[in-house]
C-alpha cells in the first residue's frame, strides 16, 4: 500500500515536472480587429493525418501587392500543445515541429508556372505557435495556387 | 571445435550481408527536398533556393522595379560579395534571380554588362566584326544600340560561426539591394538569413 502511494506520488511529480517543461507560445491580440482581410475559400486534400492533426489552417488571405502580383498568406497554428502532445513530441524528437512547404502557381490557362521560389521552404513551429506561410505569384497572370505542406523527416 | 568454427563462419557471413545491405545505389533526389544533405559548414542547395525564392518574391511583390521616368526597367546583376570563409558559387543565386525578374515581366535583365561571368562578352565581341569583310555589314550589330541598365542588383553574404562544447552553429545572412542607377538610391532591400546547428558525438 505504501509502495503504491510512492508510485502515485512519483507519477504526479513526473507529470508536473514534464508539464513545467512545456515551452509553448502564448499570444494576445486586440479583440476589435481593424483589418478587413480578403479571405480565400480553400479546399484541402490531406494525405498525412499526423500533419493534419498537428497543424491547423486558421485562415487563408490574399492581396495584390504594389508589384501587381498576388500574395497569399496561410495562417497556420501548431496544435501540438497540452501535456500528452508535448510528452509525445518530446519523446519522438519532433518538438519543435519542422515542416516543409511549397507554393505552386497556375496561370489563367491552369498551367503551372515555374518560379525561383518553387522549392520546399522550411518552417519551424513551437507548440501553439502561429505562423503565416507566404507565397507570391511569379507574375501578374497567376491567380490560382496550391500550398503543399509536409513533415520534414530530416529534422527528426 | 567444429561448432565453434561454424559460429564464427555464420557470424562473419551475417556481418558481410548486413554491411552489403547498408549500401545505397546512386539515385536522383529533389535538390530542395528533405533527402538533400544539410551541412553546418556550407550553404546547401535547399538554402540557395530559399534565398533566391524569398528575395525574388520580395522584389516582385515590392513594385520597386516600376519606374516613374518612363524608361523601361533594365536590371544589371552586380556583385554579391562573399564575406564568408567559404567558396560560394554566387551563380547559384544570381541565375535564379535573373530568371525570376524576367519571368515576372516587370523588368528586363541586361547581359551586356554586369559583374563577372562571360554573359556580356558576346555583346562587345560581335561589334568587333564591324570591319570584317567576312560578314555582311548590314547584319552586323551597330554601335549605340545596347540598352544601358537603370537598376543594379547587388549584395553580400555574411557568415558567423559559434561553438559551445560539442555543438557547432553557423549563421548565414544574405543581404540584397536594388539601386536606382539614375539616383543612386536603394529602392529595395532584403535580408534572408538562416542558422544551422549540429552536435558532434562524444566519442
């Protein structure tokens, strides 16, 4: 009975210790937002359920830059916060969470346009962190895009 | 005794088979993908792409290539100074920037002048045949027809290394500037930086 009590106390202590090790991002923003973003209606095709559950697409916005080309920003938040998620990501060496992303752009005929930026870019998410993955169209004829996101296995 | 020899034989065979299984045949990889090597001591292919991509996107988005004087924007690719201890092939960056500027339709890129390379030599050499009777002089390029650049794209790359115990860290920063050659004023600037870290094994 005494041994069980010791185990329970040790488990609670370990849990508290691990919880104290959490290194998550906390944010504050103004409640009355002044911005009027141009939201993009998106549809997603997910093949990696882990990546889908670990990152949440909060919003996708677009604008036309002073250079006359389309710019897209995808607001993505890491959902890997909380005790169990942090414990697991710590054990598997995936905290922070490394992903690769790439924007592909299509012209008015639906043809993919090759760009200098058409390469995988890295993004590193701390637990709970929000980042804006940004893409700029290579020219003013591009209006459609595909954002691809994958886990970076080389970072594990 | 025989059993002992058999054990040694099978052990050796297993080792050879295991070692053979570790071999990787030459194969193609995505130069910017996760299979590509990441090193602390150099700028890797994925990073050249990152720098070129971020710089090109920023430049094209900025609208800095637009001119108010009615002249067609023409960009000269200038020197990107290497302040690192590494030998870096800046063509890996400048070639992508040239292509991105051209593909944007916002400006032309001159091959007639610029820093290094042999792109500009033909423009001058072809005018050296203007008195050569081998050539039909009506087809020889005339002097005074080459369009001069009105923008210059130049920059620098800086590296800083740090060591803490067995951990090594390298920080690289690329700084690019677009200068209006009519006024000498920088109309666009961009920093692209990244850091890499590795820890050596204890033994």
